[in-house]
């Protein structure tokens, strides 16, 4: 079985790679550190077929003040967090065999407000909405797609100062291995278009979308 993992050099990406290899997958690692930019649509055109794709690459803007947000911070967050998923799914839809699966690392920030980084919240809400919306057409072609929504994890994505601040506010940080377990649970599920929540001290949990009121 073949798999690919984007953002594979980071803490969560490395944990996903290790988890998949432990399950017998041959894993291709894709990361900016090794020259692969997920936000480059042309780069995706050179990616071949796999049975499992974990679209995990993600970045924070590093700030909560919209007034000081730079164009570069904004564009980079969109490129990695949104374009990297859309371009990846578009390419994989063309080359993956029936019975394959895509698991996207979203975030609890895609389900709840995140005042610490509103642009990150914007991108992760977009990812969750995209996964749920594109799932039916992928399913018709025999491909499942899932989102994993972890809370804050202890990785290099955050500064040490921010980690200390979160702990001071009572947040327990996930281990990268916890998120990898959530990815595996989402992959093993028979559903599609789902969101799996990963929180400290809990097993990965299928999130229930309550829907909106219908017409009277």
C-alpha cells in the first residue's frame, strides 16, 4: 500500500509518517523542507497514484491583530492551508484508484472561533467546508475524504511563548502521536465527508454537525 504525507517534516507530519509505516504503508514524504510547495499547482502535477493521501501541511500567521496582518502572511496562509488542499485533492481525484482515501488535517479552529489567529481560523473553516462539500463527487468515483480536527498540539508550528501562554490558560496540548491516531481513525472509518475531533485524554471522536433549521 502506498501513501503520501504533506508537511511530513513537522511534528504531526512525522508522527503520521511513522504511524503509517508501522501499518505497513510505503510512504512518500512531501515537505517544503525537501523542495515540495503544496501551494504550487504545477508541483502537484508530478504526483502519482497512492491509496492514502494525508494532506497535513499547515501554517499559522503568528498573530491575532488583523490591523497588522501583512499581505505576505495572509497569502502564505491561504496558499498552504487552502490551496495546498484544493490542488492536492484535484490532482489525487485524477490519479487515485477506487477504494482510496484522502485525510486532511484541519483543526478545531475549523469548527470553533480562534481569536488567537483569525486567518488560521478562516482557512481551517474553509478546509472543513471543502471536505464536506466535495465528498459526494469523490464518493461517486470511489474515493473517500475525511477531515481531522485536532486541538492545539505541541509542535514547532507554535512558539515556545505561545505554548506557555496556552498552558497558562488551562489548555492541555496534544502530542503529535495523538493527532496521527486521529488520522488513522478517520482513514479506518467507512464514512466520507466526516470531521474527526482529537482532544487530549479522549479517543478520536466523530463530530456531529447539527445542521441548520429548514424552511417553515
